[in-house]
C-alpha cells in the first residue's frame, strides 16, 4: 500500500474543523467501503466483512495524513453502516441521525463517496432512493449537492471484461444523472482501481475541485 499516516479514532468529539477534511463513505454491504478506506490509509485499519450481513452497525472514523499529496491537512474517513440492512434499517437511520447531530455543531462534511460494485448487473438500490440521506449529509456544506458526491465503482478486477464494465458505467450514469442538481456542475462516475494512488486521486478531486 501507499504512504500515509493513519489511525482509528474512537470518537471525533474533540476534533476541530481547522485543517480537517471529513469524507463519508456510503453504500450497500460488500461494496468495499472498508477496503477503500484501508487502501487510502495505507494499512489494514478496519476489519473487512465478507458476509451478506453488514459487518458493523457502528459509525467508524479513520484519520489519515498524506503529506505528499495533501500537505499538513488531515482527512477523516467516516465508515457508515450499510444502506441495505433492511432488518436494522431504523436502527441504522437513528445511528446516522445521532452521528450527524453530534458533529453538525462544529464540523462539516466535506464530501461523500457513494460506492457501488461494477460487478452488479442491476442497480438494485438507485442513489436517488437515498437522496434524502445524502442531502442531509450535505446540507451544511459550503458547496451545493450533489457536486460534492462521487459515485465510485469498485470490484473492477472481478469483471470478465472491461467492455462489460464500460457498458454498466453508461447505465449507471443514466441513473446518476437523475439525481436532482443542487447547483452548477456535473457529477460523474469514477473508478476505484484498488490502489493507494487511485483512492487518493478520487479523494483529492472531490475535495479540491468539488465536481468531477
């Protein structure tokens, strides 16, 4: 993995906004949220679940420094519970609301990474269904929704051919284009290619440009 200084934070109650970028990582069970964060962190910090049920219902925070690409600033990745845990849907919703309430007093979400497996033939959980939650995460942002949300496709290494992936990208873009715009700009689908550099290129584009 790449070079980063990272740690798992038990809480962010004492974190100040100065020189801190907070990015929420969301998506269904098994899309690779923990893998993305671990890759960006440069080490295995979060336990990766391999079952059909979400590995954790907790909101977890991983702090990363990447001096080479991001100077002295730090990024806090927020690993959120999976969206598709139907049996625990209310519990997850309450946990996210509690988390949002606790941080909104002094911190602001800088961006959201919405992860989706490119190996999935159908978009079973279109992003527009989760629009209310994404808007809630973005409402205190300095930039409008959805310019600061990246739709990130994962699992490219498990495809039979890249042509299949490109076709699915086109279909996914059609769904993503249906998400109401909160301002100027276009949000594009981007690929996570399972590397430290790929993870940080997505992160830096999100937080420095705001749109893709």
